[in-house]
C-alpha cells in the first residue's frame, strides 16, 4: 500500500499507515477516519496464519458512518464500486476494481470484524453474494408491501403454512392440491 496517498474526502488529508489486525496494514485519513486496504495485502494476511483472523464479537455495538456518495480511489482516482455487506440498511464497502483496493468508512472494518466476516471479504465482494443480498432486499420489500396490504396476521399465517410445507415429503403434490379448483 502506497503510504503517500491523500484521501478523496473534502479535506484531502494525507493518509497514514494503520494496522487493521495483526499483520494487516492499511492507510487511514485522520480527517474522515476512512481506511484504504489493498486486497492483495488482505489475501496474503489471510493465507499467512488463520489464527490471526479476528472472530465475531456478539456483544459489541459499532456505530458505522456510511458515506452515500460514490468515492474516488485515492490511488488511481477512478470511481469506486459500492458493494453491500448485508441486506439491511447496513453499509456498503467501496472497491476499486482497477487497483483492488477497499475503502472502509468510519466503523465499517470494525463492524465486519465484529460479525466474524473479516476472513470472508472475497466471498462478500463476489457477484454471487451481491446477487443474494439484492434478492433478499427485494423479497423483504415485497413482504413489507404485502403486510401493509393484507395485515400481519395473514402474512404470519402464510409463513406458518410455508414452514409446515417445507417439512412435508410430498410438498409439490400438496401445493398442486391447494392450487386446484
């Protein structure tokens, strides 16, 4: 990681080296507290010693500041891609496709570590992970709309029936019977 980078935040502060974990370095802006990490450094760190990868911390509540604007990569100045880390209104990590750098807004790295996901960045940044999250977001919006239209009692009953159907060995036959006139 180039230690002479300047942040793309309005202050354009110089970035200084910082340790994200034992043996994993990044650079951080003292003004916005964002951090830039090279994915090659992360891959080498992950491959080095699996016991160094931090584990989940259940009781830790972390405040995350997630910038909504698209960010320019501090290294190459290209626009970074914003990728979801979960389906909720959680936060997004910025990735420079060209440089393979990740940008963590204030609190995002700690939130990833606290959830036990620090060793799964490649998976979380993959197209498959991002598609699953998008599908989950769409499904949650659809269920919320149906709850508004038909009420919680109706949707809760459907959830109960769905759970029961999932345990039945002849599920498809039972569904066909329900659909028959």
